[in-house]
C-alpha cells in the first residue's frame, strides 16, 4: 500500500484548513489538494493565491465526486458542523481515511463511529496551533512547524491508516502525539479553553474599569496585552468550542475559581509565606515549560513491539508513549504474516523511555528498545 496520500480534500478552508493546504502543497511530492468552502470569495482568494489546486462549493455534484475520489478527507469545520459531514460521507459510501482538526474530540469520534460506512477509518486530529486572526487570508504554511498535533486513535483504528496520517503530520513539521479522545478533551479544557475564558475575563475587567472612568486601557500594554492576546479570537468560534467541551470546561473553571479563591484567602489574611509559596509554585512550573525543542538524532531510539493478532495495538502503544511523555518521530509496521506484525517506533530523547517500556510490559507487550543506528553514523 502506498503510504502517501495522493488526493486530499479539505472541508472548510479557513485559517487551519488553508494552512494545512499550503503546508501540503509545499511538500517535495505534494498531493492534489481540493478545498470545499461555502464562501465564494474565500474560494476565489484561495485559488488566486495558490492555497488550493481546486475549490468547490459544498452543495455541488463536483464536491460529492471529489469526496468519493479522495484517499484522505480533512474536516476543518467547527466540531458541531462535523456530524453532518460525517453523515454525508456515510451516505456516499466513502471508505477512505477521515480526520479532523476540531479542538474537541470525544463527540466527533462518536459521530464518526455512528455515521461512517464500513471500511472507512476516522482518526481524530487537533493541531495545537493557531492565531488570533481567522479566515483563509491568514493561512500560513509554517503554522504547524514545531507544534504538537494530537491524534486520537481508538481500539478499532486501522493501523495502516494511523501510520499514514502520522507520516503526513510529521511531514509538515508538526510533532504528532496520540492520546484517547476523552483525555484530550480534559487536557485542552485546562490548557486552552479555560485560559481563553480567563483572558476574556481579564479583558472584560479592564473594560469595565475603563468605562467607570479609570485610565486602565491606556495603560494596558506589555504583559497585559501578551496574556490577553487570545481574547481577540472569534467569539462565535470560542462559544462553540466551550459548548462542545462543556463538562470539561465547567470542571476546569471550578478548579480555576478554587485557585484564585485560595490566593484571595491568603491575601485577606496577609499570609505572606503562603502567598510566596503559591506564586513560587507557579513560577517553577512556568519556567519548566519547554521552548521549541529539537531532538538530537544521535539519541534517537527504536522501539520494536511484536503485535501478533492484537486488536488496537497501534492505539495502545501510541497512547502509552504519550503518557510517558515520549514523542514518536516515525512509525512503521512490518507485516510478517497474516496475523503477525512488528510495530517499529522511532522515539526522540524526550520523556521517560523506561516508564514506557514498563507500561507496555504491564499491558502484555514484549517491547525491545535499542539505539537507532543511522546510516553514515549521523549525529
């Protein structure tokens, strides 16, 4: 089977869909990229600026034909719009690979399982990249470079489809990690969705003070502008995101309120030592966050995992790597017989490799971890 996707259709050509199209078209051997977009002005702009090979209206016969012919379909619409597209693909009898870019995953994965035809494979995706700008005019071929790109394979995900999608994600410079859809939604509530609400709350606070006559907004520069930058994002988009991930966001907001409340109690009591410990804990965690990280090729490792007749093996191994903080640089599957294969993962020097091996052994796998031998002794 050809590991490359030859015909890609992107449904929704905005910032993310357009950036993905540009990144794919910039590859050395690019696939053909068709965009399906409702706005005719956006379609015209995308064609005029080389974002797409072709652009189609969603309610056209040409769009149905393109969807049937694609070997990869990327749904780059808001999560709430994906159910209708998944139902349409099911009605068309599509049997290729489908992914998406929405920032919530559990609901979409459930819709895909319910709607897609037998033989189709859905792998949820979420590129952790973006901008306060929106629309195809803001598209950037470099948007994903160095960014985490989450994939959410399930136990029934086809191993070959996951391998191909992983290769595509890494080919555009992103760092693919695999976790369960439910874990993804809890994580992004804490690191993305609640922070957006917090940034908006701070901005609204400043606006309220300014309306009362204070010169607050004239002084709002530097750190305030940096930490509230994301509040400039699309209100419609973020309303949908928070509703899609409602329960996880509510839990995150309750925990955030508890954190702020704790500091307020210390402040009321003038508890200097407690305040310092609270602030120092945050400072230590913030200082430990990595900047853009580049693996040392001399320290790459190859993890070989026999997966004979083991359903969901690729998903289980990839998720174990994510839990151990390990990043998969490359993934391959050597089919040795009809029911026997060797899963080979190239891992960077990130995370706890010993913990990964131990976790896989606890799950009944027999992993073998060795240094990767590069041709020519590269470093």
